C-alpha cells in the first residue's frame, strides 16, 4: 500500500510537463529522468560523472563555476543555484564540505527548499553533524519532501571507480529509491536507521579508524625502537589481537606495504585536515549526547596538533611520521 | 650426562653441517630427557601438563606447594626451588607473574643461575620488561647458558588446549631447539629477533589491543546513543575501515556476539588488572626509549582508573560498561 | 518613550562630565526604573533578590511558576513570558541553563526579541557558547537593541552575597550602563571586549580550573601513595611552581583545608555535571576554532566519565575520590 | 680525623640528651672540614662554588675532566673518582643526571660505597626514581652511612645565586646536619619524610607544573583565538580560579610578562627535554604504585612529542608555540 501511495507521490512529484503514466509511476522506472547534483568538488565531481555514465541526465550547480566545467562537457546541465536544481529535478544529491554549507544549500535564500517539489527525494552525502541532518529532514518534511543522509566512506579513488560505501539514514520506505541512485556511485549501500544514523555510522567508523591509525603508529614506532623489524611486527599484530584495518590494510610505516600513502611520502589518501574535521563532528555529537569518548577525543587533539604543525594536507597515516623522532635528533 | 650431551648439542647446533654421533644425542633426539618448569600458576599449570602429555619428564617447582599437586599426580617430579630444577634439567621453562619474580627465580639465592649447567636452554614465558630479559640473558651467557624470552598470547583456555602463540626472542641458532618444546604448548611459535624482542612484540600487541578495545567501546557506546542498533553498527564497522579484532572477534557490547565475555557479564577472559599490568610495561618501555605513545598511555590510565573503581577482575572488555551511563542516571 | 530616554542615555553616557537634564533620565539616574529578569533558578533567584535589595523594581519570569514565588513575595512583578518582560522593561538580565534556553528566551515565539524596545540593554549572564551570544547580539542589533554577554564566576554563595565576578562582552560604550546593574550583584565587573568575549573568558577560566583540579588531585594522590603527608605536600606545592588555585584555595584532599567541599564529603560547591557542561562548551569552541586543547579535552572526558559513574552531583573536586583506589581493594 | 669527629657526631646526634665535649665537635662545628662533591655539571658547578664561598674545603670529581677546571681554580681539590672522594670526605653531595648515573656513582666499581666511612652523610641532589634513592639508602646503611635524597627546584640561576629549594628525604635525626650544608646552596630546605620522599615531592611538583603549563598554554591560545587580548586574559585568570604559577609567574605567551623565556624565544629556563625526563619519572612511579595520573601521563606524552618535533632544548613553556597554528597556515 505504501508502494501505491509512493507511486502517487511520484506522479505528483515528477509530472512536470507530463510524461506518460507508466514513466511517472515509480522512481525505479523513472531512472532516466533528471537527477540534481549540488557540490562538484573532489568527491562530487566523480560521483556526478558516474550518474551520467549510468545514463541519468544530470542538472548540477556549484559555487565555483570552474568546478562545473568537466561535468558540463560530459553532458550535465549547469544552473545557477540549488533552488534552480530543485525547480528542475525531484531527486537531488548534495555533496558539500560541512554543516554550514548544507544548511545554506538547503535553507538559504537560493536553497533547495525554496523550490523543492512535493515528493522530492533529497539525499545528502556530505559528512556533517547528524543533528543538522535531522533539522534538514524536518524542514523538508514540512514541504512534503523526503531528506535522507547518506555519507560515504572511501575517498576520491572509490568515488571515481564507483566503489563508495553509502551509509543511509531516513524513512525506510524511501531506501529502495535512494539505493537505486546511490548504487550507480557505490558498491555498498547500507541502511542504518532513522534520519541522522547514516551520519552517526560514518562518524563512528571514522572515530574508530583514527584511534586505530594512531594506535598502530604508536605501536609500530615503539616496536621498531625496541628492535623489531617493522614487517615482522606488522605480521605478528595481524595474526594476533592487535590486528586492525590500519595495521593490515593501510599500514602507516613506509616499506611495510605497497600501494598505500605511507609508501608515497603520505601523499594522496585521506588528509589529516579532513580526519580532524570528522573527529570534530564525533566530538560534537559525543559532547551533545554526553558520551565519554576519551581516546576519540585525544585522537581529535592529535590530528588538530598535526594540522597546527604542518601536516594538514598529508594523509592521516602520517601520524607515524609526526610521532617518530625527527632525523638528526 | 645431560650436561655433556648439551655441550655436544651446542657445539653441533651451531655447526649444522657437521653431523656426528653427538648429534644423535642432540635435543631433538633428547626429547625424552627431562624438562624443568618453574611457575605452576593458572598458565604454567596447563603448560606443564602439555609437556607431560607429549612425553617429556618434567621437573617442576613453585613457591606455593599446593600449585604443584596436580602436575605431581600426573607424574612430574617436584623439587624445592629453581636451583634444584637447574641441577637436574638443562632445558627449563619459566612462567612467572612479573619482572621481580623473574629476577628472583633466575638470580636469587636459590635461583636457576646458581646451578645452571653450561649449554642449558632457559626459556622465559613470563610477560616482563624486555630490559629484564636482556639482563637475564647476559647473566646466563656468562655461565655458558642460553636465555630466550618467549611470552605468550592466548589465555588459560589456549594454554589448556595447547593453542598458545609464543613470541620468541634470542639467539637465532637456538630457536629450533626452543620451538621443539614450545610447540607442545602452542600452535604458533614466532621468531621475533634478538633477546627481548619476544617481550617487545607481546607488549606492542597488547598495547594496540587495549587501544582497539577502548576505541571500540567508545564507538559502540556513541553509536548506540546516536540511535544505531549495536549489531548493525558492529556489522558496518567490520566491513569498513573501523574494523579491528575487538569489533569483529571480541565485541564488548552485550548481545552483539556470542561466546565472548561481554555476553557473560564480563567474567572470564583477560582481566582488567592484567591488561593494566601489560600497559604499565608498555609505558615503561616507551618511557625508557623516549617513544611518544599518547593513546597507549591514556589506555593505561583508563584501565588503571577502572582498577581503582572495582573492575580489576572483570574482563578488559568491561571498559564498555565503565564508559556507559550508569542505569538510573 | 524609553527609546527616547535610551537615546539620551547613550549621548550622556559617552560624555560623562557633562551632566544636565538629559542625564537625569539616563540609566544611572533611572536606576529606579524597572529591570527585567528572566530565569529564576539557583543563581537567578539570589541575583534578582539583590536587584530588589538595591531598590530596583523587578519584572520577572521563569518557566517554572514555583521559582517565581520567592522574588514575588519580595516585591517583584511576575509576568507570563520573556516577551512580556521586554514589553515592560528596557533593561533585562537573563540567567539560563544552556544555549538552547537562551535561543528560545530571546528568539522563541514568546521571546524577548518579539517585543524588545529600541535602545534596550539585554544582558545575558548564562554560560553558553560564545557563537550563540554573537547570534543573539546580531539579532538584537537589527531591532535596535544592545545585547551583552556577562557570565559569572562564583557559585550560589557568591550570588547570594552579591560577590559574583562578571565577565562582560559587548559594545564598549554600553559597559558603564551594564556595570551599574551588575555591580548590585557582583564584586567584580570586568570588561573583556567585543560580544562573546565574556563567554570566552569564562570558558577559558573554567577549562584551566578543571585541568588544575584534576592535576592537583592526581598529584596529591600520587604523593600520598609515595609516602608524603598530604598537608606537607600541599604546603610544598604551594610554595613552588606546582601552586594553583586548586592546591592552595580549594584543595581536593579531605583534611588538608577547612571550609571546602573536600572536607564535607564533596557536597555543595560546583557540581561535576556543571563542570562537564562548561568543558563541553570549551570543547565546542575549541573544535569550531580548530584549536588544539589536549588537556582540556581529556579533563572534559574525565568529568564525563565521572558523571557516568555516579559523581554528577558531587563537587568537581571529588575527582580526587574518583581517582583514589576504592577502599577494600 | 674527620672520620673520628663524624663518629662522635653520630653518637651524639642520635642521643640528644647526652651533650658533652664530643658534641662540640659535631658537624656544625666541623663545618670547615672537607665536603665531597660528585657531579660538576650545569647545576653541580655553581652549587660546589657556593660551598667554597661558604668556606668549605671541597673535594670533587666528575667524569668530564674539563668540568672540574673552574672549581679547581677556585680551590677545590680534584680526585679521580667517587671512591676517592669518599676516602677523603665524610660528607658528600652528589648531583647527577639520572638514576643509572646515581647507581654507578654509589655502587659502581669506583663508587662512593667502596670507600665510604662509617657515619658518613651522603646527600644526593639528583632528580631520580625514589625507589633508587631507597636502594642507595639501604646499601649505605649496611655500611654504617646515611643516605638522604635532596633534589632541588630552581634552575641554573637559582643554583648560582644560592636560592635553590631542597626537598629532603631521609632519617629525621640527620636533617639538621644536612640542612647546614644545603643552606649554603639554597634558600629553602624542606624536610619531607623518610628516604625517597624528597624525590616524591620534587616529582609531584613538576608533574603538576607541567600540567599547569600545558593547561595555561591551551587556555591562552583558545582565548586569543576567541578574540581575547592575551594580557587581559592572563589578568582575568590570575584573579580567578584558573590562576596558577604558569599563568601568573611564568606566562608562556610572548608579550604578556617580562623576564620569562616566552619573551626571549623560549631560550633559557627549563628545557622541554628535562621536563620530559621528570615526567617520565612521575610516570614510572605512578605505574609502579598503580596510581592513575591521566593528565600527568598526557603531559608526559605531549612533552615527548615536542622532543620528537625539535623542541627538546627550548624552555618547557614553548608548548604554547607547539600548540599554536604555524604561521602561514
């Protein structure tokens, strides 16, 4: 029954200038109707390209006109602002740097909600404070639209190859519709629960990731100084209870693994500054929910200190370098 | 006679291409000659039993006579002190609670080194400060004996089932001889490098383990308070970069996994007090080698605070309970 | 009319030696005109009483009617909501528990700004996020009113005896007018700079206070366990570079000083929960300004863990008790 | 002869009601007999000079011959090693960098205890692990000598001007004799209790000092970034509960105070490396006594990270610079 209603909803939501009935009826059928995209940065750009590649007409915008060029050349229609995107598309994906940008893109004077259509599906893939996601969802709901949070894990590489993981929060009935679009850009699309839980899952994962990375760096550094061979130590940890993603998949010590930033002077990968930002979100949500996160909090401070000392743009595994004795000391 | 054979052994053992009669009497053949065992506590007891099970005559001692009963009934010969063990056996395993005990058992008035024979192989499976292992090795070497450190991972269960992992440090030429004995008690015997590196590997692993466990507990607690289902969150972490042994094998949240202490009110497993002790060792070695270990250090402090607040004998995954809001608050 | 007077005030207020008729109508003369007060909790109550004591007619409101009783009996006029207070008074003091309350009291449907008069002086003594103070000031300014932040240090006792310290942020020209009112309730009124700096100073002080208190508790506990007499250790610290307010004025160890909560089972004083709240604000502002505060952050986490373990309502010096070994261990 | 006098002294010194001729020859009379001094480094040098200045014949030694020159020119007699010092003087002061040096100088092959005379008074002013002090005291006692620990606070300047503070642990009956000598080099000589408590007091003070300094640096940095004037913020803290020695006497922010290292590019003062060493001692004693010191532990780690990043030789107040955003970021 919900499906039927949703069908009706779609009808209204998408019957712009009348397409035929069947076409209008379900989003999954409507897969070739336009998809809006706001935010064409390092991540948004390859994501929008993957939508185009899957045959979706894309209507996009970005505050920096030069960011729009590439997708425009690939066939996307560029408009002036988020409100215009909402005027032309009833499924919109947003990918923005931080909470204030999201607030502005949705609720600002030229924001999506100024022209959003009833029944629209708004998917925000930014990593932001879950309480902001909830606010946006409430504001969208008042206008008859559905807002879902769907932050990603995986970096620019995964965005390009369409291998992102999406963690999705929002009304469960809309998950199938969201998944259809997100599957064009990601290999995993996981439903997490009510709105905000996508952000929660993302933030939780990254907090534990940061703890694991710093912990691995400290441990490898200590072991090396105690006379252990780094490769051997990594092997021992990885067959024991010290094993973690940072030790077995993304080892921070140069020479232990190939194809990771530690082997390339910590270039590429996931920047320290971005990790510091995510840890700031984790800290904020922990503070707001009065949850003690002692190691998460210290991890945040360490990445913050690293930013202050010139590591902002290095991969977050460079904490190994930060902790290691400077040469010549 | 054993001493003579040992002498031959050492000679040949270090000159492997030279095989003669003496070789026949080497340790691999001599496997039915006596093995000494000092320290019959929770871990030492099942370890000694496994030696007996493999057909080794065992000569053992412990400061607590009642600890000796069980292995005596199984055929071990009990003597008064470590010196007497050394008088009768040229391969000795020690399993003791802490550095001072090891110092006493080796160098005390009734210590092993008082009567150790030239060519003896002394294997210490205690978890202690690697610098103490080095001291013991130096003292043994002066008397013509070989000391190796071989701390274990795996608890009482692994000790009983002979599934321990041994991390071995010491002269590489003696590793084969050590492995022969240790294989009776463990499933993995890993050579780590010079003396002390077994301890180093053990300490490093447990430091990273503690960081991962507290990090997992913080993360799970935060996620739950943000509205995520604990099982779902664990699943998401385990398929993402937050994955670690504590999240996928020993999850600290009651109800997420079966067969782990969190499902049994944190009974059994690896006690908080023991983890605090290992973290103290990690801290000491880090301090002595002037290595920064910020998360390892905070993990130590958290387990120390838990001991002060009544968690000493609970499994170390009870940090989840420690961080979670008390009911009724 | 008030608006006109306000105009005069400003003029004269900036031309102190020039006293004429207009002056008579200024705030300093107008001291017997009504003062609004919103928030009659543990702190607001005695503060409002002190205004009454100094002869100011008070118009007050609180969400809990029973909180209004006492000041009503002392002559204050009670109205239904903040908007009505603003309708009747052009100088208003607010004293509320947290940022959301302040946002609601100022900008909510029955908020002060709904009926605020041009030229009104709005002084918020709540301890909140400085960025919220700035927002309130901007909103007030649009309506021609002046908003200042003036959080206090000193607890309920200082509020009763009129000995609070006010840290004031806002337009410097209005400081004199603010000081006139605040002096009825406090012994020190310090001008800190632009709007929000009052909060900043308060937050900074309390962060350093928390660090000093935990640090003193750790240090005293360590010293006692190393065999030092607590009074002697306090004396040595206080004549040395370890000296701080927590060691020389508010020592957390029972028996070292008289008249402090440590001598009274940590009752009274400044609750752990309140300290945790202030540290949460410090953490938020630090995160927002990307400032590393490692010890401040850990202090926050420790007070948060204490709240989770049943210390929420004890004085914040009870961290000594939290860190000390439980008896019987 | 000195030995004889010392013998008399001890007799009388411990039998206070029995005053006779021998008493006249006690240490206070014997003040012009020789004093031994081992360790003529940055601190030992000016200390020995002050003894000479007060008329004491000094017999000294140091592992670096060039360190002996200056005091030799001022009249001190230089001998080859600590044992020879002990052969010629029955009151000896030692001032050494760390625990291993102290162990060697007392118990090594050419150590003091090889030739120490019965009744000798041995005062160690090094900052070391209190458990080492206890070991030395026990070893000295077996030979009929008295060992006291008397670490100092105050740096090279205070050593030169004779304004050090000595914190003394040991047998109370010998405190008067120790004080007589120490008063030539220090302004305060405080009796702390049994042997080791002098070290405990020193370590405790420096741990709290480090916490206060980092806390002050974080707080000042945060306040400045929130728009507060540094001098004003320092003033507010110093009149409030955030006050501490680091905020009111040794402020780490350039320009806030004069005559402190922050005003001189953090040159001079108390080096980060030395603070890290003292915090390592605090950490070790806390670990050994199973005392939780979360902030002390993190302070240690921060100073350790600073050493790794090139701050080893800057004054410990340079933590302000370490935490502050690098210019150009």
